[in-house]
């Protein structure tokens, strides 16, 4: 059976053995990618000409056929991956010619001239090649190959096809002697004479550097030298020799595998002596050089100078940890940015209230202002219209559409309801793509539906909701507005606090830039008291009242009943709240609810424009009656 026949016969079996779950999606299958923290399936399996291929839309360049998948997932070479798939699928691979193969160094060295042009294209002279023990042999299944001897103590020789028919099938080793745990050339480095050493991803890249006066070693493969846990599999004695260098330069390929391998080295080697070489690489479809060999081919005469430049850049580059922090002069400067002036800052805002208090209607009022650019509640300016993505998995599409029509919401507003099925994870690749494209405000109605765990668990919250929200902001969201329930009994309290606004762990409030409490004042008129219980780095507005009936049906929005005023003191505000809740409250009852002594209730009521007529509290003047602000 040929390789192509094997891949067709294997079908999905190798994928099914290595992936937790395959989910049908049209003609394709979706699964969680095993190479990154993937809470939402981003690995796609698709069929082409009878073969199943894979591609991760998050991992850079992670794609290929089933053989490549098994190679990368199990950290195997090509031949072992073939044998593994054949064994799992109970098929027989066409045997390679059984001609006896015996590696003879002298014979291989004598044929080295056959590879002279190939070596010259990489800046490697025949003299250096002979000194390094390179040779040319005919290896069964590969044809003419370049023999690359490794450490003599391990008797390892790697064979590289000079004219491979398949790029994924161009390496072999002597039977039972792999090279994935070894550093090529480590025993040839004299650290007394060469205190600096470069690490590459190819034996020939290391020789190219050596040809230009740089001490260099190489991993056998960036993929096979790193385990599934992301840690290096290099022998400890080789790493100990490497650490005797004064400086170590990581010059691995600039693709995803090379970058991961470099990171694995950085985790093991002393940071003060380890430096990473980086250069621009736009992917395999670009003309940018991916590795040392391509850097040489791009400009052979300037290669030595280019490596010196990269070396100096690496030395002068701030250490990795320094990139995590900013000095005051490096920080973004200027005034705090608002999505709605003085009310909704960029960042995270939560709106808390009891069930049915009107949180969704209030969020739609915010969305209407944000998408149209009109003043919020006719009072708070919107600097510029923005898109809103509204996620409401608790509502049906028809019901939610009815609310949108009553509010007059249309352009720049996108939503997803329970009709779409399982709620989107906040790290969903399509959601993040939408965020990058639109730079919207995201509304989570309600926020705990996007938490994979217990809303009262601080640890679950930290791993789930907070991580997801911050991920949206990092992807480009202008702000995230989360709707959340308040603890039961909140409406009985005079002054809401941050703790009484948001039910559950305090981490909800901790992540927020602003938090607003909504309290029902009158169910019949749909009157709501709005109060800011957290304002990070801006001055909180004073509490105010809004009314839904009949204004939403007449104007498409709430009516503002009481303008926020910086001059209204706490006693006046507390008394107004208490009297709104019970217009027949006695002096004793008001003292009990507000804490204002009975002797002062009448005085404070006068300041509020209220007087008791019989057993009912009334406005002292007709103009004091709350009216709709146009």
C-alpha cells in the first residue's frame, strides 16, 4: 500500500484517537486544537480526494494531512508516523526495498562532491563538509541523500534527501538511533575559544553559521525536540555543555514551530545569557526568509554582517520580562475615554439589579445611543457611534426582535439569541474575528451565562469570565457591558453598594471600571432608580430616575425624570428614595429607613421640595413634579 492509499484507508481514525471530540459541521468536522488552550473548537478537519486534512485557524501554519497530524501530535518522524497509522488502522504499508543498507563513512565522504552545488547554495564549502563528516549515500526509499553524522558516542547518523519527492518525507536515521534528543555539533564547540554559540533548527544552518565564523549547534527538528507539554527533550548533558557558553543566541526558524522551540529553550536556559534572534517573516506565502539558510540565500555577501546586526539587536533588546511592564513615560497618556460622556467609560461596565427590574431595556437604551450617536437619555453625549454586539442566550429571537423594534434599533447593532443554540464562548474564534473587524461594544445579557463554572467561585470566575472579557478587550472591543443579578432583598436597602449591586464573588466588581445599580421604584410606570456604585478614575454621577411607560412606546426610549445634580446631598436623596417607595410613610418609618432623625425629616423634605398633605407626601410646587426631559 502506498502512502496515498494509507491516508485514504486511515480516514478519520487517527484523528478520533487523539482528539477529545469531533463535531460534525456541514461537510467538515470541528474539534478543540491540542496545541493551544482551545475552549472553542478551532481545529477543522476536511476531506479532499479521499484524504482527511487538518487546519487550526488559531495556530500559525498548523495544518497538513493525517501523517503530518500524527507526526506533530505524537512527536514522531515521518517513517514512525506511517508505521503508527498503519498499525492503528490494521493496514499494511508497502515495504521499502529490502536491500541491505550499511553506512560506510569513507564511501560517503568520497561521494561528497555530488552535493557540492547544494552545499555551496548554503555557503558551506566542501572542506568544512568533509571536516564535519558529511557524505553522500543512496538510502532506500529516499534516493540520494546527504549523510549527517551526529555524536559518535551515540552512533547517530541522519540522512537528508537531496531531491525529496515529498517535503514531509525527506529524513531518515539509522534504525533505532533517532536524533530528537541530541544537539548537533555540541561536542565540536570549544567554549574557551568560542564563548558565544548559536542554536539553529537545521544541521546545515549550523554549518552555514560555522562557515562564517560563528560557533553553532542545532536541534534535529523544532517539532520532535519539544514534547507535547512544551518542554525540551534534549539530553541533560548536552544542555549542561550549552550552559557553559557566555552567551547563547537562539537562531531558530521564525515559524510557529521554531518560535515554540525557542520559548522552550528560554524556559530552561539562564535568562541573563540567552538572547533570541528575530527578523521579519510574513509566512510561507511571503518572500521573507524563514531560517538561517534562507537568510544566507537572500544575500550571501552580506550574510555575516546581517547576523552581526541581529546579534547586536538581540543583545540590546530589553529582556522579555521588561516588555510586560511600562514606565510612566511609556504609558498611554491623555484623559480617560468615554463611550458615553461621563457615564460609560471604555473598558468593563456591569449593570446590576434584581430580576425583571429592566436591565435588558436599560442595556438597549445604551445600545441605541452607542449605535446612533444620539445623547443617552437625551442628556449624555456619545463622542462617536460604534457597533454593538449583543449576546443574549436567555431570550428567544422573536421576543428580542420585538424589543428592538419598540426601541427603534437597527444599524450597527448585531445580536445572537437562544435561537442560535449554545451560547458563544468568549474566546470563540469567529467572535474574536468580529471584534477585530468592528471594534464594537459587547453586551453580555446576562454575564454569568458566559462563565464555565460556579458564579460564586472566585477561582472559576478568574479563569472563565474575567479571562474571556479581557480577551475581548485585547482583541479590540471598545467596551464590555455585563448584566448581572443583585442579591435578593437589595431593593429594601436605602443606599446600594458595590457588594449589594452584584451577586456572588467580589471579583465581578473588581474587574469593572464602572458599576451601576438599577432599583425598581414603580412597577406600573416602570420607574427605575439608577445609581453608580463604582467609578474607577472618574467622578460618579449622582443617582437619577428613568421611566419606561409610556415613553418607550411613544419615543422609543426611557424618559429621564430627575436630572443628576451634584448639589443633592445624601439625606435628600435617601428621603426621596424612601418616599418614592412609600408615599404614605410616617416620620417614624422614614427615620427607621433613612436614619434621619424625626425632628429633621420635615426640614430635609422641604429641601427636597416635598410636604406632607394629610397622610400623603406631595411636591410643594407643581414644577417640582418630575417631568420628562426632552
